[in-house]
C-alpha cells in the first residue's frame, strides 16, 4: 500500500510490505499514483508532477506580465519613466556601472494615515496626516535628533516667527513674513521696500482749511470766516436773559409744560396762548367702593384758570343719596375756606375747613338718576384769595330736576395743584374732567 513521503511537497512511495516494483515506485513518486495521467487536469497536487505544474503556472503568470519580469538598467528606467522612475511597481532597476559601492536609492512611497508610520521606515518616505485640518505632509529623516524623525515641510505656519507677523506677497506666487511694527505705527505701502510695505509712524498733522482760514496745529480759533465762537461750553439747562451771549435753538423745557415755543425775531422763548383756549389736563375716575375720598393731583401751574366738570358721582347710602360732598385744595385741612350757597346772601367768614358741593350722590344706578357739577376756579395759581363758583344740577329718583349753586373762597398761600373730594359715604363711581384754561 502506498504511503506519503515528505511533509511540505508530498508525493507517494510503495510501502515496505509491498513487493518490489521499480516502475510502480517511480509512478507513485512522480504522479502520486500508479495510474499515469493523460491530461493536466488529472495530475494530483500532492505529487512531483503536481508541484512542477504549480511552479509552471506561477512562471506563466510572470511571463505574461512584463512589469513583473522586465529588468531595466538605471538609464533605461529613467528614459522609460522620466517623471516617476521610482514609483513603477514590479520593475527591477540594475546599475551596470556599480562596483559594489554605495548605490543611490530613490524612495517614492507616500503613506496616508491618521498616525505616523512606525515600521519599514527609510529616509524620504512621505506621511500625509489624514486627520489634520490642512492635511499636513511630513518627510522621514533618520538624521533628525530626538525620537521624532518626521519633519513637517511646506507648512505656511512655519513662516510665522512671532506675534503680529503678517504674510506679504513678494512677487508672483511668492510669500514672506513681515514682522510686526512698533506700537502706534501704521502699515504703509512703499515699493522701495523688499516686501512692498513697511511700518511707520502716522503722518504729521495736516492743517484743515475752512473757507480761506487755516487752523494751525494746536491753535485755539475764535473766528473762522466770520463765524464767531463766544463760548466752548453750552450748559444743559439755562434760562435766557437779555445779557446772555449764547444763543439756544430751544430754551430749557423745565417748568414750561403746556406752553408753546415762540420768538421775537431773535430769541426763542416759551409762552402761553393769549387768545384763550381750553385743554383737558386729566380725566379721573372716582372709586367704585371702599373709600369716601378721592384726590386729583399733579395739576400743572401753566394755565390761567381751572375748570372741573363732575359727572355721575354716586355714594353708598340712602334711597335719595347724600345731599352733598366737599372739596379741599393741596391737602389743606386748615381754616382757609368760606362759602355762600343756594342764593344765600351770607355764608360766614373765612374759617371753614372745606368747601361744599351741593349735589345729590345717588346710591341707585338707575339711568334717570343723574348729577353734574361744574366748578370754576379763576386765577388758581394766585397766592391770595381765590373766588370759586360751582353749579350742580341733575334729575332725582322721581325724575324731578334739581339744581344748586355755590360761591366760595379759598385763601391758601400757594397755587392749587391738587383737589380732594370727600363724601358722607363710600364713593360708588363717577368721573371728573379737569381742564386748563389759557
């Protein structure tokens, strides 16, 4: 029985137990079987013939690809591939003039990876850093001191030497570094410089010209082409007087609310209307519950007279309502009031603490129950006695018209800027309209 011989390139030999047959032994050794193959397809791989067939197949592959079998001299290599002689896979270059000395070696490999290669390193190998923003390129140089032999080249950042350096074109396709200038200097074009620009101090002051008058550097000018400057400081607020030398387009607005701007041909000023007029200063709603007092404040003092109209005021008790309510000025609870009412010829001397407004303040919200009061306060900004007239009228719960009038005096020492109304019960609504009369 045949048995294997060899562990790498196997074939067959007869067993020692078999009868000696030299022809059968040779067939087994050559073909791996005593049956001689008639076609290549029948040849067993584990036989001498099979191993020869495998070698022949590999040689055929080489012969069919000249790039894997063509031997070129160094001159032929350069002539055949003048641009990239060291990047043609498979060719073998021969130096016929070599005498066993140092042979110049060309390297062309470029490795594109995230990390620097660490194996098969020879001088001249290029590494492109795949994960760098600008795809930095390094060349391997074993002569570089230290452990890192990869040298970054053609990197524009290498041109920068210090903080503030600038890239400057020196000619077509050429770039160089312009060092930062001294503090306060400016970049100036200068074609006599190697880089075409330079740092220099700002140009000296150039005298501006207004009309025909030149202003010298550092000079104080008081007259330019008939324009006279009398003051360099304009106050933020100032009352004009006849001796003022500074003219204002708009005089101070402080304390002049409600006035209009006028001028006498040369000086602007604020004024009130001399032809009459009535301006609604404020509309004030009486409380609807919870309090028997109501104050109208912040009345400006820019008018000649005040006119107060009260409509639909209600208070909270009685079917016929409260017969009247009172008013005080500026929160004055002193004895500075006196009054005459409903046609009476006398009402007492100054000494009361408020003034009456005779008006029925109905509790009901029925539409037919109405009241009005008109209060006229002439010369309300005077600081002596002011004579006040009030008229009230309306329709009661029985749809019967009614009316009262009052002639009263207030002798406070300051202009009237607030009015406080007080009822005998909590107010339940109503409206007051305050007008300024010029």
